[in-house]
């Protein structure tokens, strides 16, 4: 069956080869001309594949965002991707067509080159059989071998007298004449010779596999650079294709006649010219938004880089993955879930703590607490409180988990709902998503634009957030959210903790330097100038770097420690132990740049803060569209004093002013606290009350 198919394919190719040979009368150049002719014949296929490749790269940003949106849900991704392909009329198998056509053509060319009498000269089968039988009687040859006709051709040239009887017929004479005039030499290479068989006699045939392999590598190299689809594929696909192609070329160059290797080399080089021509006529850049493609790739890469904290157990198994699978199954086995709290890590419990306590105290609601952190302290708390049901779902699995959410209410402190990897449920459209803040400041400058657009309800810290969110809705034509005046539970907790804390009398006033870890923070921007105004002034100075700064920039931190090691003593300490916050609350003055710790410190202790106006941290470049000064700027002078970096020579005097008027600043800060923050001391009750009332309404609506 296979031989029949190859013969059908070889017949038309043989006619093309015969025509090419009649034009140039040189077998090597005939093969090159033949290769060009076949490329022209199948050019419409190449154009179709080129356009098809542009289609997939054009929609690749949408596919990347689809993969990001439904990350981990392979079934949903497959469905959506298939729908996109149909809409764009894209065929995912088209990219395989050129290789398939190339291999089919190659098999046909092999048949043509091995059987010149059959396909190039169109010699009758009876004459071919007579020639082969006669040749086998004068030279040693295998009548069953693929190369039998080539071997017979050599016998005719070497022993012409032995074939006189065959030449007595017209068809026999034509065949003998064709064989005698058929020159297989091409620049010193016998195009019928197989390198694996002739290499020991003539080393020059070692060049055949080298040239074939190089031509294939060069084609893959160019495709990886300028082919619209190949250039966008991952390294695995790029180098996998290259290895296969080079390996096939080495085989063709070593184990088949040199004429076939010549065809393969010519085919690769012409393919490069064809690709250049197609890119010129149908330029991909005209159709593909490469800037958007790069942005979507970065979004997908950010999700793929999420850390799932593997925990290796017996035999190297990931114990957390097993635990995650069990928690995932347990969560969705429970029906009629009323409240789900989603937390990214253990430290975020403090933002929900007061609300949770009030719900447990005043209602019978079961709290389903989902965390990305396998070591979250919530698991120990749940051992003491059976109405808290904790679940570990890692950062990657949480994507599909949240899309399948089936609770009445989801309370979370993660912004960018629908904008990043956390999406609203597609299982239930009536889930109410509530956002609670992890900082008391503005909703504009230090978050991404649109960070709160897709929440139904916002637990607002103070009047400033209500004003900003309403203005945002109006300017961007967004539907109105439910804005609940709740307050800030963390400040409530800090105020209570500080009030109950035993106060320690100190010999010296204590100044805490607590920079943020953002770009251009105090440590990197103006530490030396600031320290000149702080050290050796009769106060104790504690430098407490942000833990994230130490983690991300250990070399920079080591350099700071080394630089100030001579100053370390009773008057100056670099604190690297974060197991206790006692030094924060015992300090008389806090100095920072843009860190929210200043408001936590000042509102809780009623002691002032000093702000160094390093370059602002701005995540939303369009924050000025909202006609309110961000509280990161406007609140500074309400809890202390801010200093520009070009006036650091006034630091010593400013410190004296702040430390010498504790009563003045205590009253000023207390007034600011009650003016800026809702429900001081009772935020948990306000939040819990809203949640309870909403759950009651939702349950009544289900009846």
C-alpha cells in the first residue's frame, strides 16, 4: 500500500524533475530547480499558513488573559479557546501542514532519485526489469534494494557492451542512451552516493550531513526570529523543533543519496526566502499588537510565578498539595455557605479580627476562612472555635476556587477583583463581594486604577474614602456601590492594646526610624543626612528597617549595618528582630517616609510622627482625576510634621519641637482620629452588623 502511494506521488514529481533536467541538463541544478518549482506549486498553502499564524498571534493576548482568568481550570480554558478559534476561523493544526507536506514531498523525491528509469525517463517496466537483470549478471547488486536502478545505471556506463541486446529495441535504446548521458556529478559529489557507504573511501562526503544539518539549523534560527508564530513560542517548542529538524537533516545527509540531501538543503534555503517574502507582503506587525501581547504575557507570568509553598513529605511528595486537595473538596461539599473570608496570608487576620469576634459573639453564623498560607495562625484559632472553618487553598488553586464560589458573602482585603487573578464567581451571580481595607489612607494614589470597581460593598474607614469612591463612580460612570461606614479594626485593636500596656519610664526620649521598603525610601534616599540630625542629640534612636527591605535587599542592609556599626550603642540601635513590637509603642516619636505605620503609631499612642517627603509612591498615575488630596499627603500635618528632603538640616529642631509638646500633639492627634475614622473602638460591631443583616436578607429571599 505504501509503495503504491509513493509511486502515485513520484509519477507527477518525476515529470517535474524531467522538465527541470531538460532545461538545465545538470542533475544537481535540476534538483534545485525542481525544489523551487515544488515550493511555487505549494505557495498557496504557505500563504494560508502564514495568515493562519498571524490570526493566532493576533488573538494571543486574549488567550493569555483567558489562561490568567481561568488559571488551573483547563476544561473552561479549552472551551473558551475553542470558541475563540471558531470566531477567528483559526485552524490549530495548520502550522503542522508545511512539515507534513515537506515530508510527503521528501518521500516522493526519494522515490524519484532512487528510480530515475521509472520516474525521470519513463522507461517501460519490462525494459527496466531487463536492464536490472543484465546489470546483476555483470556487477554485484541486490535486486530488492532501493538503489537497484542507480546501480544498473552505473553498470551501463561501466559495461556498455553487456547491454547491446537491450538496445536493439527502441525503448531499450532510449533507456541505455539516457543512462549513458545522465551525469550524477555535482561539484565533485556523486548525487547517487550515500555518505554512510562511501565515507571510508572519500572523506568529502562527510560534508553532506554537515551542510544539511546547518541548513536546517539556519532555517529554524530564522523562523525563531521572524516567523510570526514561531517567534512567540516558548523555548521548549522552539528548540524541540530545531532538534527534530537538525536530527532529520543529519539522517538525510548521512544515510540517503547525496541528491536527496541537496534537495533538503535547497528546500530549507528557499523556505527562508519565502518567509522573508511573506513577511514583506503580509507584515505581521500590521495585524498584531505586540505591546498588548507583551502586557498579557506579563500578566500570565505573574500568576504562574505565584508561590504555592510546597512542603515535601515522605518520598518527596508535596504534603501541602494533598492538604489543599482535601480542603478544596471539603469546602465545596458544604452547601448553603453564608460567609467566606479570603485572606492572602497569616498576617492579614488582624484586618478581619474585630468583625470575626463580633460575629462569633452575637450571631450563630459559621465563618469559612480561606487562606493562601498553609501556616496561617487561623488553623490554631479554629481549634478553639468550632464555628471557624479554615481551608488552605494555594495562590494558584485559589483562582479556580474563587470562580466557583457559592457563598452568600465573600469578605476580603485583596483589591483588584476581576482586574488581576481573583475573579468573581461564575457559579453564582448573586455573591456579594465586600472589601475591607488594610490601611486607613486614600483609595486613589497607592492602589492600581480601578482596584475597587468590581466590589459590591466597601467597608469604609473614614469619610475621605466615601467621598473618593463616590467621586470615582461619577467620573468613570460606574454603578453605585454600597459604602458602609465601618472604621478600621486594626487601629481599634492597637488603641486598646496600647491603653492596656504597662508604660515604662525611660531616661531618654526614644525615636523610632521606620522607613517603608518602596523605591526611594529613607534608607536609600537620604539616610546619612537624616542621621546627622538625629545622632548624638541626647535621644535614643532605633532604626527598624522594613522586613521586606531586609528580605529583598540583604546586601544593601549589610552595607548600612557596616557603615553605622561604630555608632551602635546606648544612643543608637539597629533592630532586626521583629518578633516583638514593643519598641514601636515605647517610642516617643516615629519617623518614616510614606509608610502607613505612622498613622497606626500616632492614632494608637497619641504621639507624633515625622514624615520625610521622599519621592511619592504612586501606583495610579491618574489619581489626580479624583478632586481630593490623598490622605497620604493631607494627613501628615494632622499627626505631626513633614519635612522636604532639601530641608533635612532642620531635623534636629523639628524633633525638639515634636518631643517637647506631647500634650499639644496628643490632643491634635485624638481629634484627627475621631474626625478621620468611623466608629472608633466599635468598627468590628459595625462590620458584623452589616454582614449579619445582609445574610438574613439573602436567606429570606431564598425562601
